[in-house]
């Protein structure tokens, strides 16, 4: 029999920090109505703090536990409330599906000098400079659990793409961090070469990236009581 998944959030939810509690209170009703799984919003701290939907990735391992970006709770609540919501869904026989943006970081804590090779903004596969130092907004100073994971793993890994005055393709090693910032007004049609739009793409081929994920990954998946 096919299951039925409910999208358990929307972009326009109020930033009242009470959504995990609402989901927990609704778990039995979801089950009674035939819902077999619930798609949960990203549970970690985003760039906009208590107002972030979860896709402005800042600290993957701060699930509403640390005072970062002006708040302890995320838009949806605290870590303890998140864990209770997941357990309530599981107890009701409903699968909890967590969302995560693992390959991008937004809005860092500062800039740093990194080695990069610039690309043609209209064709990101075409390199237009020799490797040279640039100032990239890619430095993170995380105080939460991901900060501990980064320190334990020896760094966050390099960013494979960061914004500069033009687009910047990192020549390894490009950066020892995984976040950046910057905006761009697109004045030409986006083509198939635009596999990068904003923030900093995390280079998952760098061992430091994978180690920083594995060191702190336990916090992303709450265990049953």
C-alpha cells in the first residue's frame, strides 16, 4: 500500500517558536487520518535566527540549543521540543522525515583570504584567471555543537564555490571554512551552467568536510527514548 506524506510546514508559518509543539500535539490525529510520514522543516539554526525557515544554513548542529544569531530557539522551537515532536510522531506510527541543507552555508561571521580561480559569470565551467588570493566571506566562528565538530575534525573543509566580485571557483585548497555571503542581480538568463547561485558550496570531496559531518551527526537524528 502506498503511504501518504504530509508537508509538516510552510514558508509562511509564524515565527512563534511553537511549531514543534503543534506537530507533537497533532501526531495522533495525523495517524488517524492516514498520514504515514511527515516532512519536517530544517531543524538547525539559520542565518535569520528565529525568523529563518531553515534554508539559510548557518549551524547544522544547533537544533535550538545554543545562543546564536540572536536566539536560542529556531523558528520552530528548541531542541528538546524538536526531539519530543519526533518521538510523538514515531509513537503514533508516523515516520518523521528531517530536511537538511548539507551542501551550502550562508552569511558567515567574517572574511578571510583564500586561493581561488575566477570563472566566467556566464559559464562557470570556463576559468578566466590564474589562481590568486581573494577576500571571501567564508569564515565561521560557530559557538555551538558544529563548532566543536569542526574543531575535532580539523576544519570544515574547503568551499568549492564562493562569491567574489565575479564568481569564484576555488582552487584547492580554497578555504578552510564553509560559509559566505553576497548577493547578485541576475541581468542575463540563467543557463544550465548556473549550478551555483549564492552562499558557499561545501566541498564534500574534502575529508575535513566529511569528518565535520560525521563528528556531529548524532545531534541531527534524535534517538528514541
